[in-house]
């Protein structure tokens, strides 16, 4: 694919072998990608990642990951800093969006780009705030929480589908079993009432998702996940509308460090927004 706006730019699908380039740029932007994100991301849609190249050298990136027939998610929108302002980002954007077809597209947009996203048909749904810091531990109770095992996968996948605008079983299986990932579940009276994952990133440990029936379920899972950090810095992206989880993060000593807006190009399947106490990942939703 070649953009008419940038005749020297060639946009092609990226492979998992290209992920270190994309994640390296993301790290340079302070996005703190997870250490094992690549295999998990590509498991969902291996054809949904794109690089723009000039004379074979990568200069831009984007992902447009499809979830089923109705929903896609855009992320990893990056241009090499020394080549910004030349139209390469927009050309990469235009060349890759066709991958989504007629699906509604979601994204988590940084503040500086939200007006540009509006011009492309994205409308804001809610704000997300990243809370980060070394969590206070030891005084919070994580009762009923245990590590997830293979027998929990079906229940976790079904629970995830209720908390997200699309079914994503391939992604969930990779996410809860990824290298370095630690998945915890809360079970009450034999029923799954929430799950969460903590994973290593470059500068901290990242929590996401944190999905739970009630604030009490979220509190128990968060306490157990924070204990997994063992004194290391953690970060979690919380929908601003979930005031109970904002208060929970603050009670653990975390402070706001980063803000985005969830935006959509159209309607999405209804899901249990009240159970979303922490977003899975800003790159894939």
C-alpha cells in the first residue's frame, strides 16, 4: 500500500519480528509497553499491525486489530520523532484503516491527539487515567483470591466477554498465560466474581484488566495483585467514571500520571462498564 500523500512511504503489514521496533518507539514515548505484549497482541489478529517504511527503514507504525465482525481497535500509532510533520503518520493511518472494514473502531487517544481523532470520526466515550506508584500493601485484604489455572479459562473468557465490546478468546488465553503474566481470580460461593492480570513492563508492573462484579471484589483482587508487585512500582489505567476504583488506587498510594480518552467511530456492543475497574491495555482495548 502506498499513500498518495507520501509517495516515498510504503505501508505493509508488520510481523511479530517487527514488534521490537514498535514497542521500542512506544517505550520512548513513555507508554511503558509490557515485556511480553507482542505474542499476545498478534495472537488476536496477526494481520492487524502495520509499518510504514522509506527505503526499507521503518518510520511509522499503527495497529488496527479486528475483534469479530463488528469491532476493531486502533493503537500503536507512532512516527519516528525525527520524521514527524511530513505526513507519514496520516498516510500510515489511511492505508491501514481499510483492515477494519465496516467495523466500529475504538481507540484510547492521548490528550494532544483527541481533536485530530474527532476530525476522523471518533467521538469520546469516557476518560481513562493511569495511576502509578509503589503500592501500600499489607493492610488490604485480598480474600477469596487465588491464582488462575487452566480449569478457569472458560469462565475467565466468558467473564471477559461481558466486560468488553467483543469476544476475544484467543487474546484472553494468551494474556492470562503470557510469559511473566500473573492472572488472579476471585471466586465466591463457587462463582467467578472477577479476574485481574499483572505483567512486567519496562519501568513497572502493569495491572490490566481488573474486571470485577463489585467494588469489594475489585478491592480484593487489587490488594492481591499489589502484593504480587512485592514493593515494585505498578500502574493501572482506570476509567474516570469508576470513582470507586479511582479511590482504591489513591488509597494504595498511587497517583495520576497519564490520561487518555476512549473514543469510538460508532456504536459498540453493550458491556458491563461498571465491572471495568482497570482497562486491559491501551493498545488493544
